[in-house]
C-alpha cells in the first residue's frame, strides 16, 4: 500500500495505490473495491470533523468463498 499526499490548490489530495506480489482473483479484489472507499471516506470525515463515519458492512461473500477455496481462513 502506498499513499501520496499532496497539495492541490487550497485542498489536500490523497492518492492510494495498492499492488500485489501475485495475481489476485477478481473475487478477492471485490473486498477491497468495497472496503477501501468506506475506509477512506471515514478517514476524510475524521480529518474534517474529528468523528469517523459509522459504516456497517461485511466482507463480500464472493471474496470469503474465494479465500476459503484457497485454504485461507477468515474470521
């Protein structure tokens, strides 16, 4: 995970880059596609207001199924 923080006019721009050392299936990547926007939105709220967003969500079932098929346990 790499973060870039830079000034963009009078605001700050955050760019997040994620890379993997192996091919990751689309089923597994679905978890990040759902989770990262929520995490980053909550971070933005903390920085702006001091309060995180209350986002209730669970990992996508297709991600959990793909991890199980690979023999990777999940909570």
